[in-house]
């Protein structure tokens, strides 16, 4: 019997395989070989990998919580509550990433049609591949050595 985690990953993986009409391992290989060939596939594989990472972190947090509760079954002290909060955060992260993958898979999702989607597509066509803001100091013209030497402290 599958637990909820396997259901989430399994269902989403099946949806991806159906969408691209190939197994996920094959899709991942195709994306690795040519990431620019199909931007949608590349994004979906990226977010599926993020989802799988979140799922692993969730499972680890759940195991830690079970271990804490087994040692102190009758009391919920601060460490136990902290671990429980980590589980809740891991569930939220996993579910958020699952929502992203589902949104990417749905061609009729909100924001993918209409004027906003057309504007986004136009922006993406002309997008630069670098950062949105400059990340290094601008290149400045060098000053002549004699001009720089003349600017010393005057006495």
C-alpha cells in the first residue's frame, strides 16, 4: 500500500509522463542532453527534482519526529514541538512545489492564457540570460598616471 508521499510523487510523475508521452527517466535524460530544446520540459524536470528533494526532507523530518516521540511518548517538550514544526514546514514546502509542477503541467491554468500570458511570452522572447541587475562594478576608464600623481595632498 502506498502512503501519501508516494501518492504525491507517483501521481505527479505519472502526469508528467502522460504529458510528454515518455518515462520520467527518459525525459530527464532528454532535458539533460538538450535543456534549451523544450523550455517547458526543462522547467518541469527542474521543479520535479525540487519536489523530490522536498519529499526527502519531509521524510527525514518525520523520522526525526517519530524518534523524539518514541523516547518521550507522554510529553511534548520544546524539542518535540520544534521537530513537529519542522515537519509542518517540510509539508508546506513539498506541497508548494507540487502545486508549481501541477501549474506547469496545466495549459489552462490561471496566468497561462489571455493578455498577461501574451505579455509574459513577449518578455521571455526578449529576455536576457544574465542577472536583472548588474553584479559587478562598472568598468571605468583608467586615468593617466601623471594626472593621478598630481592629485596628491598639497602642503
